[in-house]
C-alpha cells in the first residue's frame, strides 16, 4: 500500500469535508492555535504563552488540541483554528495541490528518534540499520512522518523500504508494545523516548537532532511549521505578525541558558506532559527539556531555502506526494516562494 499517498488523501478528504472554504475571520486580536497535547516540542510556543509574550504583542491566543497533522489541516480549513502546526511535507504537498496554506514560523527543529528493544545496539549510521531488517517498527500512525523518515533511513543505507513491517502504535501504547514485543523499534519523540528508555525495555539508537542519517534528512532544519490560510494572512496580517514576533521573543528567551529552569517549568505546565510512571517524575522531564529539547526548539525561521530542502527530501523519498512538475527547478522555486509567508519569522 502507498501510505504516503494515503496520508495525503486522508488529509485532503478531511479538508473537503470541512468545507474547503476560507473562514470569515473577525477583525480581532484573538487567535485560535492548534497544538498537540502531551507532546514536549514547540517549546517557544509554550514559553510565549507562559511568559505572556503573546499578550505583550497584542494578541490573545486560545489553544485547541488535536492529535494528528491531517486533523490539524482539517481544523485550519474549517475555521475551528486559525493557526495549525504540521510537518512541512504535508504543507508542501497540500500547497502544490492548490490549497492556500502558508508557513509563517517554525515550531520545532528535527525531533524524530529511533528507540530499539534493549537487545539492540547503538551504532553509527548506516551501520545501525543492519539490525532493523525483517523487524517490526512502531510508528504513531501508518503514513505518518515517522514512517517516511524510517523509509528514507532504509533507502539511504541501501536497504529496501519493504524490509520492515510498520505497526501503528500511539505514544500512550508504545511502552506496552515494546514490553510485549509487538514492536522491535519505535520511531519516537519526547516524552516517549524517555518513557521507553527508562522502562528498561528500550534504548536510544538514532536521533535526527544529532544529524544522523542520509543527507536529505540531515539537511532538514525544521520539523514542525506553524501554518495559516493565505486569505486570512492578507485580511488580518497584524495579528499573525504579532504571533510571529512573540515567538521570536520566546526564541531569545529559550536561547539564554539563564532561563533553562524557567523554560522547563513552562513546558511542563502548558504542554500537558503526563510524567506519572516516569522515574523521577517532573524532575526527570525537566532535565530532558533542558538537555535535549532546548537545543532542538530554539528556532523560528522558516524560509524558501527550508522548503527547497523538504522538496529535495520529498522528491527522493516521497515521490507520490509530489506532482511530476516538481522535478523542474522553476516549478520548485515557484512552489517554495508561494509556500512561505513574506512576513514570516526570521
């Protein structure tokens, strides 16, 4: 089955069901922003909320939780949110198919990690991939970004994408799935990486944040991007600009080592990370945020160069998500320019 096509088709069907029309946003300083409850990336967003930076810049943010990229796109298209957070490949593919979404600001850097059962060993890429052939890989959902990244890692190591079996396992069930040997590996992200490794059943084998993997992956700088509808950006640019400026100020706050403890507390407070059952509880997760996530998340810039890197990655590993014309340098450049809001984060 072509999961990359199914992923996009699921997104588009959800969008069509939502009405495929621009919402009539009222002229106000309020913004409904989608986020992923319980997930510990998008640190700058949580800091901007906790430190009152959105209000400082004149915008009131209301959060709306969803659980997947396709659901985020549907919410944005239907008007239940005005800003959504998705993987850039979903944005690029939707944009190429005529949907008027634009990236306005980076939400997170690269965050995927590979956790293996305790019997496997951490080795340099691509050697680490030799352990994976014939095994079961847990992913958040079939056709998800984790699956695409795993396929890229396999091909980059000279292996077939069909050399593994993908098992859909949500983050909540990941520990149990590895304990019961339903999966041998899990394409993970925080806080699941910490839960899996602390349970004694998992070991961190690979991290995209450490620039491990094939070149097309390691050149990606943005893992999640905030997006909005083009018509809304034209109608009310001021409040979207205020949103971006608040995130840029939050980036400066996050980047200052003096604020590390405060940032960790902000994320724990607002992200909804459940540390029950984690050895050390909140304190353990605070250290994870300070040592790992601050390095990955002190980022806001999303530009045409980043879109070009994602186009290169998608053309190499996700061909079915792109129209044939994307192979043209001219069409790719035009797509990049249309995908990024001119007043986006710098």
